[in-house]
């Protein structure tokens, strides 16, 4: 019998993400409201191919633009080779950032426990409010960090770094944002008390460059959402080694709507959801890679890796989409209630080319209609 993510069949389905910006709490989803905002663990000296360092030569002093309170607009500026941060928005400041380039920002000193407090291209904390448009964050230690701040990001590009976008404890809205080769996690939002909204977001990581990942450690994931309410539409995630998209609750239950979601070439798991109520319109997961042998990474004799889509203790209404070409199992329904059907145009869900089961209903309630099952049974040597 398969355990949920992390091998824990209880209500604690979160992960420890690390970041340590002087707020040392945790990121469990066990109905507490604590979060951990600062970066610890392995973000890799080589973050996303060759993103671990900047050009040669001495780096200038601490920080670029500090905005403490009040309001400010920064447009078409260049911030490069800075220690600590490119732009820091704090103490309730309101800032609009348009068309700026922030690159090669590195961290200062390592803390005693191995964490870091800075190294952020864009950093908002203590009630800061960010509105962005068309900025480039290139090979900074961390691209964007929003801690206890509201972030509305539009049309930004983040390339390289340990994390692409890391946001917690605030309103979080991403539109037409792209993240490339973030080493550990592309987009991570934790313990948000407001709805999480992502529209037109693209997150891509080359498997050979990003973190190799590991069972339950939260590394090498395209998008992680831990919240009470979320809406994701027109989102594409490609190439991470642990999970494409991970959805877990902040307080007991996550209500989430997924529309036009594509997960390509994920390792271990494509889409993972636990303790969630999901409404899905057109979810497509293709090419799940079996990084580990399930027989060697079992927890208590249970399978815990190798699912293109995996739902635990959840309710799911899913119309249209596909689960295709998984190197192990297509869809896992574990102790959940799942209804799979067609959309208003009669387009159903395609289950095709999966190596073992197309759908595995494990102690769940499953209703399937107007779906297509084809090209399965690769496990038995059939093409």
C-alpha cells in the first residue's frame, strides 16, 4: 500500500523548506500557522547549471536599493554584482518595479546553522507591497523573496538561483511569469493567508542541472503551493526531478482550481495533492520519469514514488486532459473521491502509454466516464 508524500499517512503533509531570514519557524501543514522564511539546506553551489557565482572581481558593498516605508517607483534600472540584495522593500513600503534588471546578487555571511539571510534579487518583508512589470532577475542567489508582504508579479523573468520565487504570509498573484533553471524550487508559496493566484506561469528546469531531488525533501520541485485557497490556470511546469506541482493545505484543507495545466517530464511525481478539494479542467501530465526503483525506496513496504498524478485524502472533479507515458503508474487515487468525466464539448481524459496501471484506485472512491484507456501494459513487455 502506498504512503503519501513523505511516507506519513497522517495530516502532516507539508515539507521543511528552509529559508532563514530571522523568522525561525516551520512549514508543516499540520494545522499550525507557522512558516519558515529563510534558506537552509542544499541550494547548491551550482544553482541551475552555472548559476552559483558571478563574474570575477571584488563585489561592492551590501545591497542596492533599500525602500523603508513610503512609496517608490524604480524603472529600467540595472542592479548587478551586489552583496545581500538588489532591491529591498520593507516596513510597509509600497513599490512599483518596471523593466529593471537585477543580476549576480550573492549572499553575505552564512549563519551558524548553515542558513543565509540574504542574497535576494528582490526582497520584500515586514508588510511591504510589491507590484512588478517586466523585470529580469538573472542568476541571483535567490530570485524573488516576499515575506509577510503582498506580491503582484506581472511579466517577470527569473533565471537561475536556488529558488526562483519564494513567497509566504501575504497575498500572492503571478501573471505571465517565467522561471528557468531555479536549482531547488521554481515557485514556492507557503502559509499564505490569502488566495494564491497563478496565471500564465512557466517553470522549467533541465533535469541534469537542477537539484536531483529526494523522497520527501521538497527539493527539485517546479511549483509548491501550501495554502488554504489557490487558483492555477495556464501553468506549465517542466523537467524537475522530485515533483512537477505539489499542493498541500495550510490549515487542514486546500481548495484549488486547476485550469489548463501542463506538467512535462517530471521525475518521481508529476502532480501531487493531499487534503485538497480540487476542481480540474484540462490537466495534462506527460512523461513521468521513474528516477528511483519503487522497490528500493518503499516506506514500510509501500510504494511512494512513480505517479504521474497522485491524490491523497482529497476530493477531485476532473474534466478533460491526459495522463500519458508514465514510466510507472499513471493516476493514483489514494483514499480520495475522484470523478473523471468530459468537458462541455465532450472531451474526456486520455489515459495512454503508461508503463504499469493507467489508474490505480487504492481504497478510494472512483467514478470514470468518457475516458480513453490505450497503449498501456508496458510492464508486461507490450508496446
